[in-house]
């Protein structure tokens, strides 16, 4: 019996260590969770409030113009709806577990839901994709290649920085794995590019000859 005591003690210690390791594997950093929620929503906000910046057509006064379009809600709300659809439907269909989760602990503790597609990464990178394509269309198709720093900053630089922080934070906070974040980001980038191209191609930036800065 005395010979078995060390073996029993070692077994108990091993089980305890396994539980501790599992708990650490499933830990989610709440700070990163909050930060990435803010950055993802802010990335979408840049596309809601960013005006179309273009070089005026020859028949109007020559020079740069900025016009805010209510129709910008079409692509941005499309991306928002896709994000909600992913969060509340698609994740359950894909069933890609969060880091540290598997069949033995799914549905308990920090494994209540699934990780992929990452809604945060999808929303942030799709916003960047939307802004990037709008910038390219406005620059090369509507402004004859003239570069505008304000348009580039609002449509490209700010969204890509927010998307980068979101992606890094989701992985660093152990909310999703690096692979899940990468797949989600690429998917978001593709959908964002599609919505951006549709919006920039179908909605001309000029608001007619009234000179107003807000139009449909």
C-alpha cells in the first residue's frame, strides 16, 4: 500500500495539472475582447461617415470635392447583417472550436460558443476591403488617377490599422486561433471588396448641380 501512495499522489498531481492547463488554454482576455469590439465597430463607422472624395468633373467647378452619401448605408449595413448572421447562425453550422475547446468541454466555461468565422475580424477587414475599393474607384476611375491624402487616410489607412489591431487582439486575447482569424479576415476582405465595388460603381459621387454636400 505504501508503494502505491507515491503513484496515487503523482496521478492526482497530473490530473490537477491537466485541469489547470485546460483552464489556462480556455482563458479569454476581457481587455482584448473589449478593445477588438471597439476597433471592429469603429472600422465600420469609418465607412459610414467617410465622404466620397473626387476631382470634380469638367462641366463643374474644377477641384476636389467631398460628398456624403446616405446610400453608403447600403454596403455598410450589408456587412453588418452578414456579421450578425455569422455570429448567430453560421458559427453554429461551421462548429470551429475556440482555442482550448474540444468535444470534451464544448458548451462549458469559456467554450460556450465557437470561434470561426470570427465576427470581429470579419467586420473589421470587410470594412477595410470596402474602403480600399471605394478609394481605388474614386481615384482611378473618377479622378483620373489624382491622389487625395484625405481619401486615402479615411478609406485605407485608418480601416487597415483598425483591422490589424482587431486581428492581433483576437489572437492575443485567445478568443480565436491565428488560423481562424486569418480565414475570417480573408473572407471579410473579399466581401468588403464586393460591397465597395458595387457601391462605388453604382453611386456617382457628385450630388448633381445643386452644390449640396449630402445626397442619396
